[in-house]
C-alpha cells in the first residue's frame, strides 16, 4: 500500500496535531496534575476511536498477531509517553519538552533500517539530519540551564522520544500484516486507557491539585489533538516508510513554537531561531525530494 505523497500529507497532519497538543497541555497542566490529566486525555481519544470502529473495522479481517503487537505497543504508547510528556511539559515548558521529543527519528530510523530493511538515500539522510539539528537549535540557549538541574530532567522527554521512535517500526510491522490504522489506534489506546485509569486509581496517591472541570476539558482537547495525530501517523506508516514518516512527524516542535509565539508572544524571532526554522523546513523538503 505504498503511497509516499499521501504518506507525506498524513505525516504533516500528524505534525500539526502533536505540535498543538503540547501548547494545549501547557494550559491544562495549570489546573490538573499530569497523571490525573492523562486519565482524561487518552480515554477521550479512545472513546472517539471506538465510535469509528463499527464503520472501519471488519471482524473478518482481524489479524491476531498484528492485534497482539498493537496491544503490546499500547502498554507504552501512548500511555507512558503521555505521562512523560505531561511531566516534561510541567517542568520544562512546551517548547523545550517538544524540542527534545523531536529526537524520535534518532531511534526510529536505525530501527527501521535494521528491522524492516528500509533503505536511506542521501537526500533523506540529509533531510533527517536537518530536521533534528533544526529542532535542537530552536532552544539552543536553554539546554545548559536545564542540564544543570540534573540529568533526570532531560531524561523524561528523551525517554518519550525513544519510545515514540521505537514504536513506529513496531507499528509498521503490524500494519504490514493488517492494513488498518484505526485498528492499531483502537487497540493500542484501549490498552493505554486501562493502564492510565488503573494508575490514577492506585490508593494512597496524593495529588497537589484535584479534579478541575476546565482542566479536564483541556486534557480532553489534548487527547483529541494527540489522538488525531497518532491516527494520522499510523495511516502514514501504512503508506510510506518509517524513514520518511518519522522525521516529518518530528518537526512538530516547529508547530509548537509558532503557536506559542502566536498565543503568548514570548518567543523572540532572531537570526539563530530563523536559521533553526529554515533548517527544519528545509529538512522536510529534502525528505520530500528524496
């Protein structure tokens, strides 16, 4: 089912969804803690996916091995990644957390080459490098300050990036057996919802803030943004190689940056930031040409 132009369009849509989610998360976290918020975010996406299931999944087409792989992925993604992203967002803000999350191709591309036998052309390799470098340069002046606060702080978003990156080749393997992205998200999100709701119900936990209606609505919006982004990413993986999809999706910190600037006006546009944006966009163009 290779269709690289459509895969590129779907990957770009995923990029916008993930980028917007980081900004909305920043607002939602002001009212509810990460673990409690995740218990609203992912189940909201799961419910929306289940509403589509009767129309898009034929029980006769079910592949048990692929379904098992999707369920296994659901234990970590999006459950663990959501918690890591929320906590990173709370501690570091949406821009830095998002930028570190943009390192997912560093993990996804080698895994795709090893597990799936995907090939890298020189333009693709240059495009991947440009996206990663551009994303990292966006917040070049803030890395040292965060690193000085301890490696654990940087480990949170880096762990999320590693999981997101390694999940993509795994999902691609499942989609090669069962070409149904909605099945992949329904199964994975259902498992993640169960994991997160059980985690939220563990007795003895103390949340610095409890339930807040506006916070819950905010996290529900985050869930819809992330859910649509994940579905688009899986659909892109069903139609194109990981080496194309992963770097394009990893450009989402650019979307986060632009939305943050539009909403808060806190970002200053200078020459280094312009160079970072140019490198990121240029990397995506190289991927398209490759």
